[in-house]
C-alpha cells in the first residue's frame, strides 16, 4: 500500500473517530495531548499492518503512540421518513 492510499483510508477512519469524540467526549480524555493516534482497523488487515509499521517508526523516533482499535459492528436502525398528504379535516 502506498502512503497516499494509507492516508486516504486513515482519513476515513479519522472522520469516524472525530464523530465518536463529539458524541463521547470522555473517550478523548484517555488520550495524552502529545500522543500520536494510530488506528488498528479489524476489517482492513492491509491498513492495520501499514499502521503498525508507522507506529514502529514513530516509537523509534521517541514519539508516544496510542492505538485505537476500530471494529465495525453491524447495526440496524429504524429510520422514520415523514409522509405528508392533504386531509379533508382534522
């Protein structure tokens, strides 16, 4: 995987990560300010391995690394869509 593809896939995960931070602010409290966040996606072994290599490089440079395991869980939701019609009376 080239760096551009790795960046694109990580950027997609970053969007999901930020949404999670916005809905669960206490999650970010566990992440040190100076840490590099590395995603470990369970559903994308190629990206996971590339990110592990990136983490090794960062650790070798003396940087603090925090791993975020990403698991896709199927979920079914009921979505209500408004339907409108004209009524003769209430």
